[in-house]
């Protein structure tokens, strides 16, 4: 089938039509034209200083006029691509489990993890934001505050994505784990990985993510006689999470 070229000679006013505002005079742009009978055709749009005429050019020597009243909508063919390049707000919320241990001498354990990240999407590959999480370990719980860098790898409804989070936050000892005078200080946390993202529409998406998280913690335990025992631990875990974003 021959490719149809559509040239909108001028676009001053088309009643009831949601048209393109970004087309430049005399410069054709790829468009998608939806007619009122729900048929869709692709072509090019160009604005000049001539009267309003919409002509279909099947070939250089064969053309036909189309009444503007049968046109329902004209949109940019690359509208989705352009939308992905606009700066926009995003939210990612995850919940899942972590599996790991704090030293070679300890056994593997599974713990709950959750987080919410809000930030700015600059383009498909670059999203930056701030996040708040909750990690429950055997001896203590941590609420990490972190800076996040993430993004999609493809401009498709099914796309791999990546993430890198770094930060720290408050922590508290689990009840009855140590004496009442014991305390903890969370150190550096970093979490990186990737997964698969499925876009339900232009905004909402569902995510499945796998990552590796490292969390440094200093635990101070009060002993008899006023002495203190300080233990440094580094929790290393693989994370398995599901999430939703927009």
C-alpha cells in the first residue's frame, strides 16, 4: 500500500477538533488523523498562509479533498515520545522481602521491607528523587531516608528499569532483644538493582524488582558495671519486591 501524505495547508479553526498547536508554519510534522467514523490514518501536517484546505496526496498526480468536519482529532505521531521527554513528577511505592545475614557466622533470615520514593522524571532514563523506607531486621528496625536515581531502559509498555538508592536514617532496637539501655545508630545504606515495569496506561505502571541492599549499623549494648559493648554490623540482603508507580 502506498504511503499517504497529508498536508494541512492552513490550520486556523476546525470546529470540534482537538488539533496540534506545536506545528511550525511551512514545516511538515508526522501526525495521526482520526476521522469521525473512528478510522485512523497517518501522514504529515503542514501549515502555510493559504485558506483552510485538507488534501490527501496519494501520489504526486493524484489527490482528494477531505472536509474538515469529518475530522475528529489530529495528534502528533510522536506524541508519546515527546511526553516521555517532558519533566514530570513520579511516585514509586514498593513492598517485599529481604533475605540475607549480617556476618558469615549468622544464618540467613527473611525480613520485611517497604519504601516510597517521590521525585522528578527528566526523561525516560533519568529519574531522581527522595525516598523513605522501612526495613525490619531480627534485632532492630530501620527507617532509611535516601536519595534515589532510577529510570526506564526502553520506551515501551514492557520495559526493564534500574535503580540506585543511597542514604541513612533512624533505627531502634527490637523489644526484649537487649537491655533497656541498649541503642543503635544506622550508618550508610545503599540499594541497587533492576526489574521489569509494565505500563497499564500512559501514567500508571506495575513493577517487579530484584536488588541487593547493604545496611551498616552500630549497636551499643550496656553491660554490668557501666561498661559498653559496641558491635558494628553490616546487613547484606537480596531484595524481592513488587510495586506500583505513576
